């Protein structure tokens, strides 16, 4: 029975150097004529629609469907511009590419995405960093503003894409925030947390992660955990 491994993007696979935040701010100004709309609104671990809804509510704007569609289209354009700009700590995170290569080569692993990004934003980011080709499918922010509902979406989509025998007890969510951990556990999946975003290993262990990594550079450790059942040892421990 294969593992379904679901990867978050920002802070887990890559750092965009703030491109997403810049693009979202510029697009919001373009469409809603509001400057600096996302100042103070938390972004890590949350879905794009949820973040945008917070900005709209704070600005006192109504949820106009046409404007929201225009925002998403404009955000896609702005992100395509912003992703090539320089930024702090921008790049593929340590160990990500070798780990994806190793997992992609295994017959017992199916790789997919679970991300709060809009699907088109996810593709822009991962194509820029040369990682898009590793993932057959995914579950994205527009499909469930509540991130905790995305694991069943990802599982259903993976089965439709060829992971026919995938079962919930073989699903691993890899992310960098306590919200990723909560998302995994809300569906009964295993939570593998990595401290390459804004949270320490101690914070991630304290949030209940089944396994915690400083980063993903130890490919052998990840594969060994996979061979030994990956998790089931209590929160934050091997």
C-alpha cells in the first residue's frame, strides 16, 4: 500500500523572498484601491482565500464575487512579476530537491501538494524553482478556505490520479507550521513538521507533530522513518 505524502509549499519546500506577500498587496491595491491591506494579517499556514477575506473585512469591503475573481487574476499576474525579484532567504530549502528525487523514485510513494496557495499561485512558485514536476496533483486553498478540510480533498484527488490503494493511515502531511500539524491530525493523518519556516522544532513538537525535522537535508532519516512506519511514536518524537 503506497504512502501519500502531501507537501506544503511556503516555508516547507521553498522561500519566495516575500514574493507572495508583495504580489498580494499589489493586486489588492490594483483591484480594491486599498494600500498595504495585509499589514498585520497572519499568512503562514493559512489559505489564500482566508487571508484575502480578512483583508476585505478589515477594509470594510463587501464580498463582491466579480471583484474577488478580478483579484485572483491580478494576483496571478503580480506574482509572476514578483517571483523573479530578489528577496531575503529566497530559494529551495535545504535537502528538498534530493528528498523529492528519492521519494519520486520509490514505487511505494505518491507525491502531492497540500497548500493554502491558490492552485495557479502554487504552480507559479514551484515552476520558478523547478519543483512542479514532482507532484502529480494537489489540494489548494480555493477548494476549502478551512485548511483542515484539505486532506480528504487531496486523498480523493490522489486516488483519481493513480494512487488507487492510498489509505488515510498512510497519509503524511509535511509542513512548517502548527496549522499544518492541526490539518493533518484533523483528518487522522501523520504530521511531519519542519522548522524551516517561522517556527522552532520545540514549537512544532509542542503543537503535536508526530515527527519534527530541523530541515529536510537528512534524506536517509526521512526514508528510514518511512520504512519503519513513519510516526506512531508520540508527538514530536521518533
